């Protein structure tokens, strides 16, 4: 075929994928082409708008490096990340709900013993985090890996200020004990804006959207025979819970970061100044 027009080109492109060996790849590409072409027809896309879109995607890719993933940020702010998450994590009763990974996860964070203080040079109100990991049916999971990371009290992550901090801080891996428990100390994270100095920030500004996320701690928890859990726990007293820029808040993931005066902490540590305490129990879905 030749001489394609706005009505015939879609089927022609779909037909070119007819011999795709992988049936799943064929199905995904076919659907992508149909929906993409329908979008272009629906908005009657101009040539100038098409060029602007290509330029936007090009700049999005150019912003990516080992510490920043602008395409994940774009996916997050368009709600695609949470949509994919929802489709892939239909959780049974007793399993903790999931949310987005976010752009600041670092593989192979340092492993620390339970009770360690992972704040390093970060300043702020001390925060004790205590928790447990079990299967969705309530069985404690010993030896589960608990990967944690969070922003500081100014809303910045360690990877955004490595030179100033001298390395990673506010992130680590722990192992649950024989009863599935873990605990560590750090500092209270603040709410923060997602990086808005790139194409995603331009999109938010152009659409009168704010870039803010409520205060939270990230958790990635893995145990043999169970699906890896990727989630956050959000501070109940934080702003932006109802308008998270990446649509990640779920009611079950909101918890009190309880305020305590100076004195003995729940883990027995004597605290000379006020601190906060997050206690949260996680349930993992079996494979």
C-alpha cells in the first residue's frame, strides 16, 4: 500500500507488526499505535505541537543520569506509574498497599544493624522507626530485607547533595530479627517539591499544578516466597496528602509520626531532646 492518509495509515502501521514473533510485544505495539494515532486525530495535532512534543521528550531524556530519572518523574506526574502499580499489585487482605518507587532509589544501599542511626550528617528532629514484617496471613518473616530511604528536613535526598554530605545518608538496608521486627534511627523528613528545573517542571507550571509531595519514608521489603513490597509511609500531619504531585498517597499508608518529649525512647535509648516515632507493621503478599 501507498498514498496513506489520516484514515488509512493506522491500519497500515498495525499490519507492519503482523509477523512479530513475540505475541505480547505484538499486542502492546498494536494497541500503542492505535491509541497514539487516535490521540493525534482527537486533538487534531498541529505540526508545531508535534515538534514541541518531540523537543519535550528529547529534553526529558537529556535530563536523565545515574542520580536522576526524568522519564520516571514524567510517568509519576502523569499518573502512569501509579496506574501500572495498581494493575500489577491487586493485594489480598493483610498485605500492605504499594505505591511508586520514585526517582531517588539507590541499589545496594549500605546494610546496617537494627538500631543503627542512618542520618549521618543530616540534621533535624530525631526519628525512631520501628516495624515488623509478616506474610499477609500474619506469620512473622525473619531475615526479610528492609530497604529504606527518605528526604532530609529540607526536603532533599542524599543523591541531590552528595558533595555536601560526603556520601549517602538517610538510607540503608536492615534485616528483620527472628520475630520479623526491625528498628532504626534517623531524622524526620520534610515534605518537598519534586525536581522542577526540567521538562516535567515546565509541564507542571504550564498546567498550574504544584510539584509537592507530603513527608514520607520509602520502604522496599523483600522476603523469599513473597512479592517485593515497594511503598511509602506518609506523615499524618504533613501538607499535600490530598494533592500529592505523583498521586501516590493511600489512606492505609498514612501514619502518625508521634511526637515525644525528651526521655526514654521505646527502644530504650535515653533521648536528651524531643523526638518522633513511626511504628508501622508491613504485610507481604505470597508469590
